C-alpha cells in the first residue's frame, strides 16, 4: 500500500505526497505541525509508522482499504522501525533502540531498551535486523554499530565501522547471498559486510564497487542488492 494522504488530530485526511501523522488533539498541535513519516512496517492489519518527533503511530488497515488511527506509543522520537519474528524494533533517537513484543499487534509491549550503543553513538536514527543474530543501528556522524543479540535480551557491541552514513537510509533490510549485507557510506560508496563469521567484517573481495556516492540501498529476493 502507498499512503497518499495524512491523518491529523481530528481524524480528517487531506492530499499529500506521503503519509503524515501527528498527536494533534492530544497535544494541541495543528495540521501545520505534522511530522514526516520516516518509515513504516506492518504486522497483519496493523501498521506501525515512525513519525519523527511525533513518535510511533499505530494504525489499522480496514477492509475498505482505509487507515484508521488506533493510538500513539510513548516514544518521544521514532526515526525508523522494523518488524521481525514477532518483535518491533524502534530507533528512538537519544533514547536508543527500543524492542517491543507485538504478539498483540495493536498493543506493543516493551521488552528492553538498548542505550549503550558503543563509542560516539548518541543518536539511534536507523535500525535494521539483517538476520537473527545481529541488529545494526546508525546515526548521522558515527557510522554503523552491529549488536550481537545471540543471548537476547542481553547484547554486546560486536562491530563498528564508517564515520558518516548521513541522515538517509543507507542500510539494506536483509542479508543477501552468502550471508552478506550491503551498507552505504555516504560520499564513499557502498560496502558489503560479511555476517557469516564469529564477528561482522567488511568483505574486501566484494567491495570493488565503482560508486562514489550512495543515497540509499535495498535488498532484492534474488540475493542481490
């Protein structure tokens, strides 16, 4: 589904290029203060939208193909989110990475918060869960951090690299062939990270891409990115 409107505090919709959402009636914000949805994911008929400083919006897709607002999460900021294996992962800015149980999709329950994301990481802006063992997060200036969650909910910082992924989405959502995942490095191109060993590593033999700059990466089902 492509959302071509926004939902404001009083439940009305107006044309727009992207889905927007605001706490509107709850905090007295008018439609002029709508926040951009940076990411969205679904579990069944429930849609989660990361609405920047408006937090997490929880919506339901109705049988008529429309979207109705259910509630907002407690997050002060939601920059990105992912759904995988019954869990919702939310990049919550200065509050780190929140992980929620969505067994009941309309009512996420907090499992844990990861706040110590490694040296120099003070904002969690993007998140991806490329496989069952690793979670990768990024912020604007301090690159990517890979968290080993083999013993979840315990975790450890397993690997960090790059210095400036920027504001945009530079992380592929899934691993590709040979358990590798493509990551962008702003003005330097893109690199493959090998997740098959005991520790993530940049895979030199795959990193001869003749790309000077990346603005985003994505994963395809045929194993390419």
